[in-house]
C-alpha cells in the first residue's frame, strides 16, 4: 500500500474526478478526456547535500498514471544550509538554475550553480 505524505507538505493533493483517490498533480486530456495523475511517493523526498555535489542523486520518486515527468523547473521555495556555518537560507529561488548569497557567520559567498536533473524509471 502506498501511503501519501501529510497534507501539510509542499505537495497539495487534488481529488481525482471519477475516483475516491487523490494525486499531487491531475491533468485531463483535452483529446480523449482521460484523467492522468502524478503523485509524490511518501518518504521519497531527500535532501541534496554538499557531499552529493557533482553527482546525480534521487531526491524524489513519483508514481505516474497516464503521464510521466520530462522536465524540471526548480523555481522558488527551496532551503539551503551553509556547509561550514550551518546558516539556514530560506526561500531560495532557483528560477535561474543558480543562487548566490553571503553567509555572515562563515564570512564567505555561498551558492548553488548549474542545476541539472534527469528522470529515471524505477
């Protein structure tokens, strides 16, 4: 049985039209009227840390019914933490696929650069 994360997460749920179920994303095909869904699987959201730099890492898993992700746009709402100081940076925007700030505790520039992604079927 797949359990969904609590509703207080970043992934709100939408009720499926002809079902008792819910999904993170629900899209209805304009051609055939079929309802397709994509759901974030509970317990699969993982942090990407400094130790993971320059490597791909699974940070989330989805269950798709009638659709699958093909692109990722990170946008806003991310959180970063200074490696040396532990300073927390809230509301990090990755719209430009990079982010730069200054860590007052560490007295150095911090950043996220060249954000890349890939999807792997599990």
